[in-house]
C-alpha cells in the first residue's frame, strides 16, 4: 500500500517525460492485464492513426467530438432561425391582411 502511494505521485510527475504517448496506453494495458496481443494491437492502431492524421488517437477523438458538438449546435441554431423566420412571415401576412381589411372598412365608411 505504501508503494502505491509513493508510485502514484512519481507516475504523475514523470508522465511528461514520455517521448511518445502512443506507447503509454499499450504499455499500461500490457502491465495491468498481461495481454500482449491487445497491447500490440492498440499500439499499431495508435501509430496508424498518428501517421494518417498527424494527431494522437485521443486528440483525434476530441476533435471529432468537438466537430459533432458544433454540428449539433449549428443544427439547433438553424432550426431556431427557421422557426423565427416562419413566425415573422406569419406575422407579416397577418399585418398585410389587417391593413387590407382596414382599407376596405375605410372605403366602406367613406362611401356612405
């Protein structure tokens, strides 16, 4: 237990010393589970993503999530603007209708 409390702060301090964070995840998987094939698969996937996109896997995921949030926000704003525009058009049509009725009523009152 003492070892754990001493190693955790040491691990936190030294995490900035890693050259490639693509190795951290697979290494931790290998150490914790002992599953070598899973660790190698994770490493290869991370390297492939890094070569393809130029970003680490976690950076790519964060970017995609942010893009999805922006798309969702844009859709919500577009829907709100559409509703506002429809309401504005209805209000304008109502105003035109009322103005016509007022003109008709004035014409009727003036002709008598």
